[in-house]
C-alpha cells in the first residue's frame, strides 16, 4: 500500500530538519556527520540514518537545499495548474544549470552510496520537484484516477532537473537554451497527454 500524502509530508519534514541541522554545522565550520546533524535537529540518530547513511551525501544535499526557493516563489504569477507545473519544471531545470557542478557531485555521491549499500530501494533523495509538482497540480488530482495522477507526476519528474540536463547535454549534445526549450516541450506534452481535453477547464 503506497504511503499517504500526510506520511510523505512528514518524511519530507524530517529530512528537511536533518538537512537544516547539517547546514547549521556547515555555517559554524564544524565537521558534518549524520549523528551531529541529527542532534542539532533534535532527531534520533537511528531515524537520521534511515535518511542519510553517508555524510558526503548529507553535505552535498545540505549545500543544494540552501538554493531551493519556496513553492510560492517558484509559481508566483502562474495562473492555473498547467502554468504552475510548467513553472516548477523549468525552475528545477534552471536550478540544475545554475549549479551544475554541485548537482553532478550530489548525484555521484548518491550513486556511490547506492553501490556501497548493494543497491536496494531505500529513499536517498528529497524529491522536492515531486512535492512541488503535486502542489501545482492539486486542482487536477480529483479529476483523474490516483494512479494516472501519480504517473503524470512521475513523467514530469523525469523531464526536468539534473537528470534531464545530463541527458540533453551529455548525450543529445544540446546547448543550454535548446535543452531548456526541450524541457518545456516535454513538460507541455506530458501535461497535455495526461490532463486531456476533459480537464482543460482546470487549467
């Protein structure tokens, strides 16, 4: 049974609290490890290790988290679910472009951690784009089956961020502007495909 939205939000809050603890340590110039970040956040060490087992991953994500704007800032001026989802998609792509080296390092640390732990399906990412896309499209959620809504969010998530940047720049050899336009086209196509004619009024 998939976790409820409330459970997902609670996990996100716990993860953000651990990251906030790590950022405090970074700002004070103190060594960052999972135990110290957990103590700073008032979270048990056992809980923290369920989210971060490698301090290098924690440090990499804590540094990135400082740069992420709030949902309200990201969608400011956007009208309707479709425009809000487009704004979120382009924001996460632009963020990856602006901090490409840091994102590549973050992805590399995550892959190292995955290999060291022998794979598995433990959650290693904060999935901020997923949470923002869900908020952007919350008016559409009641208009389609839950599974279809989740597939739409998944498809949009694939089409943006550092992963899309790497695929478009490293593999497709697209320049920054061409890559951004491609992300916009992909996000628009996904929204049109999943929202369909019957949901246009919700846009």
